[in-house]
């Protein structure tokens, strides 16, 4: 059976994909494909929590204002309002499903609420410093037990099946209206390519932090959804806005480990090697300024001092409190010889979140019919030029809810009655030359270093153009060798990383100003007259 047919294909098993799947599965057959084990998602590593208005001293207006301030003129105000007003319901829903958020000690507020940068109130619900893991635990358990949800672990999507690709292979006459019919998927362990046909396809593939050599993201974050959507001709927006988290643990044996912003929310201070705090020089909100400001401040301090890192210090707080509030961070640091109850924690900024992605409307619908994008792979208008901390899990929950409502509003017909087009199988290359596999490892490394050095926190036009030229060369190599190397997940991810890197660079080159997360020394000012607009890119697949 090389063709599988479902009502809905969900690519990715994080908070967006599983929440969505659970909301439609009572009436539809759902396939969830995920390229590693089902819990191995960005969600699983989210420490801070979910921002929402849940206390009497907070208000929707304040959360909306904080989100708009952080977004620096590029948020869609209607989307911001819709997401924030939906927040409390989505949080209560998760709690009812069994997610154990830390409870409050006060009668007036149900949950303990943390503070993070850019928030004017404490409003982050959390499960200590392992919120994502707790949410994922509950969602996976429910999805596994749902009779209409089939989860395919170690299956990686290769490309979407869209009309223009079918047409190019001479297989279908169509009006010039793009539509998605599912995806080609590699069964990694079985080493075979399957055709997943579906009436609706959801991209819930998370972020693309792996495009940079230093990132807080897990290995799975290779921008697969954005790259596939781009190749299929979907509209992509705002890829230049890459969020660098100010405080990733700096230690040779600490791979991708975050020191949550909640540590600064509980009083942690940024200091340099000599113990001097420096944030007052950069912003009146000091350590709790928005992330773009804090990350650039640290970058400046490191460049000026020549030091390898700066430090977060929270050792003035009670040791028992720290062990209870930050068990994950405490344990990880201790395993590396850093006792956060006594020592300062060495940190550097690292790529954390892509605010851009596949452009969607309020229901997660993309510019291609029957293709949706949710979570970090989407650009919904919520984050604008700089995402407010802990607004991302909230966005994933709300848009998963809306997309499910959109699909559930259509009558469900048995899958067998859908008239799918004749989709030819995607074949593994015959005569594969696997001696060329070295190209994969080499180009992975080159892309990630190039992006860090030329397209990082502070940018310049000439460095962006150099990056563009290098990436074009790498793309040519990949395109040349792609058909001749056995398909494997490293190659599929490399192809996606190269595409995402190009999208980031091309969007960055289009924006001749500095705004939010995009800071270009050659255009240091914000220019609302010319650039208060999204940067969009689309591959014309029909010409
Ligand atoms: C953190 O815990 O600092 C990360 C939260 C986020 O990125 O929203």
C-alpha cells in the first residue's frame, strides 16, 4: 500500500498539530506524520509558558497593547485582538484536558502567573519551567487513544502534492487555481516513499532555528513546512524577523538549552564578567525589555568586551524557591557544574523563533486551497516584527481551534467518496550515488555558519548579498545532486534549510529599514512611511 487516503493530513505533532487533530477527529479520519518520535517537537522544549489574561489586575487591552508594542508596527490588530480574547478559553480547555499548570496561592486567580520581557503584567501560565513538556504529554496521550487518529512516527514529508506539480508532470488539466491534495512522505525506517492523499493538509512543522549554528531549538526545527509551502507556490511573509532568545546556556556540553526569560521575570539580572549589570544603559525596562532589545544589548556587550558570554544571576533568591520554580534549569545547570542557587549562569543569544512563515488568514488558511499552516510555520499577523514572549503557544492553540472550526463547518463525507486526482508515485532515485553523501553534512554546516555570521542579530547589506550568493551556489549543488542521492531525512532537511535560509536573506534584503528583530546598520532607522508593511515572497509555479 503506497497510497494512504485520509480526510486530513497533519504534518507535525506539536501543540498546533495535535490540538487541531483532537478537535476534528470525532468526525474525520486524521493522519499525523512526524519525522521523529511523536514528542520530539519544539513544543516539548518550551519552558516559559502560555501568555493569557487570567487575573483581575490584567485586561485584554493591556495584553493587546503589549503585543502591539513588541510587534513594532507590523502586527495585524484584528488578529491580535482575536487571539488574546480567545486565550482564557483555550487555557481552561487545556486544564480540563488534564494539563497541570501551576496553581495560584490566591483565591482571585486560578493559576500562578509568571512575568516575562515586554509584558506589563504577570500573565504567563506555566508548569514550572517545563510547560511544553506537560502540554505535549497530555495531547499525545489523548491523540494516541483516539480511534480516528493514526500517528506515523519517523515519517518525514518531502513535498506537498499540489495542482501545479501534477500539471508539470503532465497529469492533470486544471484551472489556474492552486489546491493541495496531501503530501509525499518518506517512511524513514522502511526506506520507501508513500503518497498521503487528503482533503485538507495542515502544516504544523514548527520553527527553523537549525538554520543558525547557535539555536535554542531542537534538531527537528528545519523549517520543513515553510520550505514545502514555498515550493508549492504559497505566499510566505516576514521571514527576516528571526527572534534571537537573549539567554541560551553557554557551555560546551549544553546543546540548545534555554535559560527561560521567566528567570529574569523572577528577578534574575544580566551581568557581565565583572559582575556589573548593564541593561539600564539600553532600556528603561532593563532586564525585562522586549527580546530584540535585550538580545542586541548582549550582542553589543560581548562584541565590545571580547568576552565569550554574559551571565544571568538569580542567586539572591531563596534556594528552595529556585529549585521548585525552575527544576529543569536547576538540574541541567547542576549537571554541568553550575549551581544556580549560588552561581551566575553563562548565557549568549541564540536563534529561537521565526516570526515569519506561511501567510494565513484567521482560520490558518494559506493562499493554496485546502492547505493550512499553524504554529511557528505560519505568519498569522499576531507577532509582527517581534513576537512577545509566550505568545506562541497561545497562537498555536487559537489557530488550531479556528482551523478545526473552519473544517468542521463543512459537511463530512466518507473519505472514499472524495474524488482525488490520479497522483503518480514519487520514485526513489534509481542508480543513486551515495558517495556524494558528504555534500549533505558539508552544506548543512556551511549554511548554519553563513547564516550566523552574515544574517545574525545585526545585519549589513553587503553581508546579506554575500550570503545570498553563497546560498544560490548551495541551492544549485543541492538541485544538481538531489535527484541522484538516495532520499533520506538529512537530505530532505538540507533542501528545506537551504530554502528557508534563502527566504530569510531575500526578505531581509527587501526591507530597507530597521524594525523589531531586523536590525541593519546600513538602514538603522525605522521608516513607517515606506516600510510599515509585510515582506512577502511567492514562487510563481504556473509560469
Ligand atoms: C522562555 O521560556 O524564555 C521562552 C518563552 C518563549 O519563547 O515564548
